[in-house]
């Protein structure tokens, strides 16, 4: 039987804006995915560790503080370093287009800005993981 | 009674002429059902003198001053900060040169959490969503060439508010300005940090103790300073309804008043320095009603429940910021218009100061051009529209009065629920307001996703293949490195033995009963850094973490 899609929603760094992370976590859960939310103030190390321990398919990072160019690459690097480079890192927040392009080039998954319907995120994840339910 | 009978009959007749579909289910942004028409029937218990009275007089529903904006306009105060203290200093001078009338400091996340720029948790965050201030030296740079005796400054700082305030007081001292002359505000509202903004340092109990220390110090040495700005803004941004914003904010305020009284302060010594900070969201009339209800509730509670005797203790003075969460990344120029409506609601609601958001803030911190348009929006309202000529021009509107009553009633229902949980601190510890807000946020998102709520440019009137055509501010990536280097030099240059001594004194004060402001000021004068001072306090007070929930 196909396994359920498992997602870690994480808030890296000191950013306290958690409205988006919580709304997305809830929407993904309502869509039938297994969702783990880290809570606030996580270091990239803590997030990579949790992603591996929880055996997730993808990590969604929510960053509205402008620290995305540091924190996205760092989480991706740590996952690779720990042999979990296959875990998809995607995310959302206040991220200028130019930075989005740069992060895509580094292998980051889709980044969703303000105004994204939650269905778009659900569809994206279903498409990325067709063998999961 | 006859008069109402006749109106009731006439209204029933008129309703038969209205299409049923029009009567249907219309709601405010917060989900409050609204009628198609309001009449005297909605205000049958209305008593002008009891419910409204006159501006500048109890219960202050119509405004807190006798002459309102004819006497003095609201303060135009743009929340701003980015990069280094030097970058932000230049932005302040730019804003003041273009007619801004007060300053408002946005700190970066490390500063908001009482951490230095070289703290490992600060990685990637330095100067990004505000200005990095790690020491007195940074604060001196921030206000270089800005005479602190002449400007009023608001600082959005909570967990480490005592320290940043001390930086400001000592900076003024060095400019030759005594603390008695300083005007401004520290946010210093820790309860809403646990509820919504999440930049706390210590657990609730020691946090309340620091706040009462600040209130006592302010009453004695900085009498023109607002020692707390009880904030609904972040509660609303986190997704609450208007009624939740109103209720949770006022309940937080009452909790501080209780803490002050419990600490042995006379309510009339500190209550006049309490100020408020609200959001101005999309629903024009609901927002105006919220501001009016807030004033009336506060006046009543302060006079009747807390037995304040000075009229200044009764009045609710507030700052407003337009709703950042309503701005769209799509067709960002539309945000100028959204912000203008929200700003107008704040003015019609009688705000004392106002921040208007810039169109580009869903992408980054605002550019000079974007912030100038935001400031001009306020100047247009003040000097072109004529709305300032008359006080509370919507007073007496059947709709606005009914809505004001309704919001007031909803707030009292929340007060009751919170009291049943054992008060606000207990309610927060049980996650009650947090859950209420998360629920409301999810409901709102669902309504938008399902197209039941229109967001222009997002789920309706979408531009296919839209390209972003406005410039975006970039923070120099060298800011973090420069800031670290500057801190390293400071740590070398200062008298480190003295720093150690003052930090020990501070810890002793935290463990005992002495007002912590005095040893914090000594530590600041010795150039102890923000992180060092907060670190010392954490050793005594401990830290706080919330259980993750969604």
C-alpha cells in the first residue's frame, strides 16, 4: 500500500511570523498528508535532524524575515551532508523574485509567495510525489 | 415607543421592496453578519450622553481631545529600519525631511530577541527585517544628527525593551538631553508576544515584573514616555478577527494595570502613560467601530473597575498601522489604494499616530520611493480631503453606532471567557488566544481560496503572466560581517572588568527586588552589549518556549 506523504513544516531562525506556516500545515493535513510542524526558532541543524528522524518526503520552510538566502541553502546543505539529499526542500515567505531564481538554481523546490492558494501547494506536492497518497 | 412602532412598520413595508438576494448573508471581513440597512430600530437603547458624550470627555467614544485634529494632527510615524544603524539613520533623515513628524524604529530579529549580531542564531538575519542594534554604540549611530529632545521616537521592542530603552536614554544623555524631556514609546507588551508576535525572552511572570519596573522608572524619570504600547496589531496580523484584536488587546492592558496595582503602584501614576496600537484592516466601518469601542471600553474599565481618578488615566491613546497582511504581491501598486482606505479608517476612528504601509512590502522592506508614497498618502488625507475638519464625523450613523455596540459586546464576551480560564496569563499558557487566532486565520484563508472573499489581483482580476514592475530594496550582504567586526572592536576597546562587574550587579537586582532599570543603565553606560545584558537576565529569569501547534 502506498505510504502517506509526510511533510515537515519548519520555521528556521528567529522569525516569529507563523501565520503562514500554521495555515499551510493545516491545509496539508486537511488534504490528507501527514504533517509535522516544528514550532518556532529552529536552527537549520534542528530542522535537518527532525526531517531525517521523522522520515519525511519534503521540508517546507517558512521565512518572512529576509534570511532566506542563508537559511534555505544551509538546510539543503545539511540534508545532503547527512545523506538525505533526496528530501525535497520547498517553502514560502517574503522572497524577492531574484532570490527565488537563485535558490531554484541551487536545487531548491518551489517557493510560494503571498497570495498563493493553499490548493496550489497541495497540487505541487501531489505532482512531486505521485507514488504517495 | 410610538415613534419606533411607526418606523418598524415602515421598515417592514420597505423590506418587501428589496430583492431577497440583496438581504442574503453579507458579512464584515471578520465574519460579523451585517444588515442591508440600519435605522433607529438598531439603537433603541441609545443614550447620547452615556454612550458617546463629547470629544475629550468620558467615555471618549468620539475622541480623546476636545479639538481633535483641528488642534493637532496625528503623528505621521513610519516604522522603519534596515541594514546598519548608519543605513537607517539616513532613512530617518530622509523621512523627516519629507514631513514625517515622528520616528519609529524597526529592529532586526536578533535585536528583537535580545541577541547580538554575532550570536550563532543571528545567522542570516542581521539587518534584514529591521536595523541591527547590539550596543549603545549602534544606538548612538542610529540617532546621529537627530536631536532627541525634539523628536518623538517609538521603538517596537518587547522582550528586551528595558535594554533598548536604556540605550536610547543614554544616547540622549550623551547628546545633553535629560531623560525628563524625552518623548516616545516602547512597545514593551510581552503578553501579545506570547499570543502573536512571538519575540519573547523570559517566562510571563518575570516579564511582568520587568514591565512594572519600567513603568515605575518611567513615572519617576521619563514622565513623557509611553512605557507600554498595548498592541493588537500583531494579533490581527496573525489572523484574528476585529473583535478578537479588540478583546485580547484590552484584556492584555487590564492585566498590566492589575500587575502595576499589585506591585504597589498607584494606578494614576502609570495609567496615563499606557498607550495602544491597533491594526487598520480592510473593512472600513468595522475598523472605525473597533477604534470607537476600544476607547469606550477602556474609559469605563479604568474608571469603574480600576478606580482611576485622573481623566488622563481613562483615555485610550493609540497608534495605528495599516494591515500588512492585506497587501498583495500581485499588482503591488494596488496596495497604495488599499493602504489609503485603511489609513482613512484610522483617521476617522481618531488615531493619535499612523503608519502607512508601502506597496512593495510583500516583496521586501520598502524602497525610498515606496515609503514616500505611503507618507504622502497620510499628507493627502490630512491636507486635501477635509476629513479632519469635523470630529468623529461618523458618530450618530446608525450603522457605525450599532457596530460599535456589537464589537463592544463581543469584547465583553471574550473577557468573560478569559476570566473563566483564570485571566490572560493563564489563558495564554493554555494556548487559548493562540488557538482562536489560528482558527480565524484558517477560516479567512479558506474563504479566499474558495473565492468567497475577493482579493483583487489574487483570486479575481488577475493579470496573466504578470511581471513585477516595481524596484525592490536589497540589503547589502556585507551588513552582517561589518556588524560582527564592529562588535568585536567594541568588545576589545571597552573596560571589560567594568562590564563584568555591572553584569553581576544586574543579576543581583534580577534575583532581588531592586528596579532592574538602574543596573541596566549602568551596564549600558559600560558598553555591555544587548546579548550580554539579556544573557545575564536569562540566567536569573530563565527562558520560554511554546508548544508547537497548528
